[in-house]
C-alpha cells in the first residue's frame, strides 16, 4: 500500500522519525548511573535507552535497580534542551510527513516535557494534528489506549476511516493491531529489535517506499 491509501496516519517518534547521537546516550547514562551508584557499559546504556524487548529490565536487574527508581532518576537527569540539541531527523521522514494531506498524529513514549522541546527545536510541531505522549493514565504501547486517544482527537476513531500506525518497535506493531488499524514496521537497521507476534502488515526501510 502507498501513503495515499490511508485516511489518517499515526506515527511513533524516537527511532521512527528521529534519533539521537550515540554519544548523547552514553553521556546521559553516565549521569544516571552516578545517581544510582551504578556504572553502565555503552551497550547497557543503549539497551536502557531503546528498551527493546526485555533488555531494559534485564540491565536493571543485573544492577539491582528498581524500575520506578530508575525512571525517577532518568527524568530528573535528562534535560530537554540537551536532548533536543542531540536529536536529528531522518531525511525520509522529513520528506514524507509534511507532504501528507491526511490528518497525522504522533503517539510516543517520549514524555511531554521532552517531546515539546524536541518538536520545537526541529521545527516539526506543525506536522501533527495531535500529539499523544503515553503515560500510566493513557497506557503504553502495545496497549491500544493512546492510539485510540489520537484517533478520537483526529475524529477518525472506528467510524469507517482506514488508517495506519508506523513505528520501529514491536510495541508500535502491537498497538496498531490492538486498535484495529494497519501496522507498518519502519526498519531502521541494526538498532531495531527482532519482531515477534503480531507481524506487521507492511515492513519498509524508509518512508519513501510508502510513496511508491
């Protein structure tokens, strides 16, 4: 299917539209580790950052760190301005998303206090007709809750509109399936996790493939 097939688009943010410099991840987790009295390797830092599968939980368990404590420290240490300045857009996303005439929503695990500065710094806030930052209240992908919230915001929830959610993580694929819309896996390469079930309806390496 091509981009024009759908009545609306929902997109993941990190690893799908944008990514950060590896050096930022390593530096950030030096600070997080210092607060937690732990020393993370570069590989562990990347597992904690991307959180694919059970990798984050395994790293925390190895260091005897409680998940709630980890997130409290992580959010206290990470600074929105530093995050935004270390972030770059994928060129194919930069070409694809602004060209959509259909409604476009963003559904991300990135927290609101970080998402806003990133979107503003990259000058892409006006790409989106709604932005849903997942919380315990909305649910976390693959829970369909945040996806359905975005669909309601766009006026396309379960009323005959055909839409797709594109993302790089198995949670994105599961959320799309659970919400009853098409799932598109954006495979950005080695940093992507192996996909299990459910399988995506479509898999691409760049958004350019969806304009074919």
